């Protein structure tokens, strides 16, 4: 990709959003306990929908709002099913996590806007430039606050961090490529649905590797998430699903007509006589 053709200003704005949503979310942990943060993060789809309306001018149907509401409610209770600590609300933490969600809602939709506006930009371009700019922003912050040298000294004492950071970065990069590909093909809302509902799969897999109590809350809350996903799939494939359903019903009727029971045929013959 030619360097002169890259929209650097817009990619830098995207990097600000990347750093903003990660930074605000991390800082909010100093004021909120984990269950409280789960409640807010499970509602991530709502600001993504609002961002789609404001940034991309999208219009959603009532069934889309119902779908997102079911998934948000179900994800909240599914994620909190095994939590023994009650949520704690602190005004500063609530403001920070709400800001993080607002920035996150803009982030995905702004990515989709860039992909539409500059179709020649690849997923790797977006990942490289946005995270490069973001790294410079974080480095500037660390140096200005005097924590950069302290971080280097800590890493020097714990050399295993290098390997863990490399694996974490590699996995994150691969995952980001899939998310960007999904966003380019299906939009910000669908990619957010996939990345948000992965929590359900994570918790389900945790039953295979760890011993943990199973409650009925997993069943009904997981059912709500599944219902919300089905509604979302239906809204995006309504015509194909309706045609398929009509074809299926027509095939069933034809099968019944061609395989009538003998008793039914005799009764009909008597009625005709």
C-alpha cells in the first residue's frame, strides 16, 4: 500500500479510540468490582447500535432492538451466574465505564466507515497504523507520567513477561484480523455481537477445564442469548428464510398428499359415493 494514499489523520483518530476504550475500561476497575463491570460490558451492543445510527446513518427495525435487548440482558445474567460478590456502584467508575463503552461504540462504526470510504485499505493496514499510532500515544503517556522506566525495571526482573507478551500480541493480532474481516463483510454490529457473545463460549468451555457449580441461571440466561442471536440472524436473512420455510411447508404438504393412509382414502371414497 502506497504511503501517500493512507488517511493518516483518520487512522490516528481511530488509534485514539483504541487507546481510549482500553484505558478508560482499565481505569474503571479501580472504582468498580468485576461483577459491576460485567453488567456494563454486557450492554456493549447498545452503544454500538447508537454509534451506527449517528456515524453511519443506519436505521434498525424493532426486531433488531429486541434482539440486542435479549442478548444484553441474557449476557449479563449468564456472566454473573457464578459470581458470589454483589455489584458495587461508584459514580467515578460508572462515568469511566460509560465513557469507555461510548468510545467503543464509536470505534467499531468508525472502522466500518473507513472501510467503506477507502476500500483499497486492507485489514492489515488498519491494524498496523491504528496500533502503531496507539503505541506512540501510550509511550508518550508513560514517559510524561514517569512510569516508563519503572515499567522497564519491572520487566527486567521478570523476563518471562517478554514471552507472554509476544504470545498475547500474536493471538490478539490474529483475532483482530478475523474481527476486521467480519466487520468488512457484515458490519460493526454483527462483529460486536460475535465478540460479545464469545463470553458465553468461554464460560461453557470453563466447565470442561475447571470444577465450578452449575445453576439454572445458566440455562435461562443462555436461552435468552440464543434467542437474541436467532432473531438477529432472521432479520439479516429474512427473505431467504421465508422462502426456505415456504418451500419446506410446500414439500411437507406434497408428501402428505402423495402418501395418504388407506383408511383416509376409503373414508373419502365413501363420502363421494
